């Protein structure tokens, strides 16, 4: 099984991801960066996350893999899988980067298979009903890049932070 998946997420100071199946706040610069990074690659999302996309359709110019327990779920243009094993079989043939794009359950299930986490840290605290694990508290993850705080056109302060999984929790 691959262990080179890339987690990509936007989270507030409390590692909150979203509320009522929506992002906590939309940061245009971050959405553009997400598109640039993932375009031409593979993204893995849960059903609820895919349903937040425009018209509930897969993102264009990417291979969209939906990991869902719902055996009856269908989505034209997406690869539907129902287990981690099935997901790994689906990505086996792709020589592309694989981004884990949420939501909360997908992040928790696939974190052990990620070796890089690209986090957009939002300088604020929002009411959230989904959260990402706090990577600063995980001994097997090390912060390697801490970007400068910047203000988005939407008036939100944020920065890009990267984490790398270290071997054996060292």
C-alpha cells in the first residue's frame, strides 16, 4: 500500500474544518492554491465533501475518488470505492500525486497513509462541527514550513504550514 498520500486542508486555530458541511470560511487565495496543486492529480474525498462541490459534481481536471460506505452511491465522473483496500486498488495504476481532501472521517482514516500535510492555518476560531487531528500534538508529525501570515482579499488572516511524517515517531 502507498504511504505517500498528501493531506490538504484548511483549519482554524482549534483545527476546526467546517460546519454544517461547509468550509468555515472561504479564502479565495487558498481555493486557487488548492486548484493549482490538485489539478492533473488524484483527489480522495468522502461523499459529503463531494456533495459540497459545485453542482455536486467531481472537480474538473482531476481524478476524483469518493470513499463512501454507501454501496448505492453513484456519481458520474467519479471513481466510487467502499473501503481503504478498494481505494488503494483504484490508485495503484496512477503515477500521480494523491491528495486527501476530506472531510473529517476521510482525514482520520487516511492520515496513517499520508507523508505530507499541507495545512492552511486560519488565524481565527470558528464554530465547527468537524475537526482535523492536531498535528502539532502528534509525535510522528513534524512542522517543516511555517509561512508568513497574510491577509486574503476576503479580510481573513491565514498562512501555509507544512508537516512531514517522521519515521517511527522520532
